[in-house]
C-alpha cells in the first residue's frame, strides 16, 4: 500500500523490541482510506472545452482508463502542468 495506489493518508509507526540476538524493528502500517476521483470540474475556462481538457489529463475519474479513479497527487501535479 502506498501513495501511488491512492492511500495518501497512510500512517506508519515503528517500535524497537529487544530480543536475544539483538533487536527487532516492527513497522505498523495503517492504510487509511483509499481516495478516488468522482468528478473533475473546470472553472473559468472559456477557450477550451471541458472534454478537450479531460482528454489531456492522466488523472481520470473512476470510469476512465489510466488511474482507475485513484487520487494521486503526482498525477494531479503532472496534469496541472500539462493543461
């Protein structure tokens, strides 16, 4: 589970426990909710249609092909730079 899979609120804690041969490091991962895009809205665009802008985006809604609706901050940043 990771941010690349849509778990942007994952929380990791660690603990160190002594054992006979040294120490054991334990990582506990709480995934949190998996975020999905439901809609994409464009505000203020007058020169280019919403449909044309959506075609240029990688971060698409759940019904799209590429990210299957996952919210990925890196894709959003890429899309913002691209459009």
